């Protein structure tokens, strides 16, 4: 790897458009690795972003994006990437992937960074017996048309989608700032119900601004009698797509809004020529895993790795490997659920900026 040269680019440096083109063209490129994610992180939460670029003979050979996430009274930690499942290096070969990770590890000490976290993915060939209790992403290969997609579903799944439509639910694909507000109303209520701090609305406005500029996002809204009761946010990258957030209002779940929501998303992706849909992170075997599996999605293990400031690798990250939940978590969730929505929407983002999952 002595023939590789390395350099860093910040979020606004010239050259980011070429890096984005590389990500979109790469079969393993994902929407989080686009500059839009780092720019949204910087706008909403103030964390600086950078990309380590590898070149061979002047030609782009790979990249590794990261954000500097700092907690109070601590040095910044480099994470690739915060607030999502996937980051890590993206290159023309596994050797360049490794060289990028090794170079960033070496750069931690001179930059006075507290450590490095890479959020990577397995290759999808693991025996399911080895996935018990682990965090996986659920990936679905999409056909060339929505009609073919519907035909691929088992009869029970097709009937559940039709049930939502018979219940009078409708769906719409939107991209504007008005859709952000409608999405946030459902999302923030659902997060309070789950006992979890929400992102700020400013975070989603930043995502809409940066991804929307390149046509790399859309929002699906599900309505019942003109009321938005379900919403999903989709990010696009070439032939790949991912859904970071999807929510429905629990009072309307008997109408099956989640079934219409996911059908509308997948059918829209088919018509746009997207061939791989990432349903996002789940714990193998648990409820959200089973919901995603019924659509035909297959598990791919997440491989999150951490290094300290000296470049020494830490044990496997629990967020990717699973593990026992804190005994305090149910108590915290219960207390959060009892707070007024205005309080959770105000306090939540102040906490959420330090929760990088």
C-alpha cells in the first residue's frame, strides 16, 4: 500500500462532488456516506465532518468519512458515522479499505482525538445460527416493477396491504419542507411512546435541505381522513436505499398503516430503479426483525469496531453485537413516556446529540 497517498477534505471543500459520485457508483455505497449526512450533522449538532481520501496514481481509490463527536469535558471522538448504522471505508478493494482504517487510526494521536469508531457491515454470508442476539441490518433485493414486487409477497402479506387500503388509508410521496413537519409530528409522538429522546426538528430540516438538493431523499406519508398517521423517511444512493426512520401513531395501528407505509416505500423504490432496500437495524429474532423479514428481507450482521486514542482496538461494540440492557433503562423509558410532548421535544434533542446510535 506504499503507492497510496492520503489527504483529508472537510465538508465544504472542493472535491466532495467527485467523492459523492464515487459513493453512488460503488455497489456497496450507501446514502450515509454522502456529504449530505456530514453536512446535516454539522448544521444540526455542530460536529465537524471530514473525509479521508486515498488515491493511487492520482486516481480516487477509496474514502473514509467521519464526524468529530465531542461530549462535555472530553476530547472529540471520530465516528464513521454518527446517528446511523453504516459508515466505514468504501474503496475499490479490501486492501484499500484496510489501509484507510489503519491510516485514520494512526492519525488519532496527532489530532488529539479520543478514539475511533467504524460502523461497518458484514457481507451477508453468515450462518443464521451465529446471529442470535446480534444487531443486523435487513436487506431486500427489489424487482424491476411494483407489480412484480406485489406478486413476490406471500398471500397473507398482500392481504394485509389491501386491508390498509380498504380501511381508507392513502399514501403520498413528498419531498418538501411541509412534509418534514408532518413527519416530525408522527415521529416525535412515537419516540415519546417508546420512551426515547427524539432528534431535533432542525436535524430533519437539515437532512431535507442537503439530501433534497440532490434528489436523494423522499418522505412517504400515510393519511386517514386527511390526518397523517404514518411516516417514513427514505435516503437514496444510486441503486441503494435505506429507511432510517419510520413511525405510526399507535391509536391507528388497527388500520394497518405500517403495512401501507412499507408497501408504498418499496413500490416507489422499484419505480425509481432502486435494486436494494435496507430496512435498517434490528436485533436478530426480535419483533422488528420479524416484521422486516416478512417482506423478504435477509439479515446482514453489523460489524462495529472501536479503537482508543493510541489505536488499540477495544472489544466488539455492544450496539452491533447485542447484550443485556441496563437495569435502569425501563425506568428511564417509563419516566420519559409520562412527560408532556412539548417537554420531550425540547429536552430530547439536547440529549440526543450525545446519543450517536
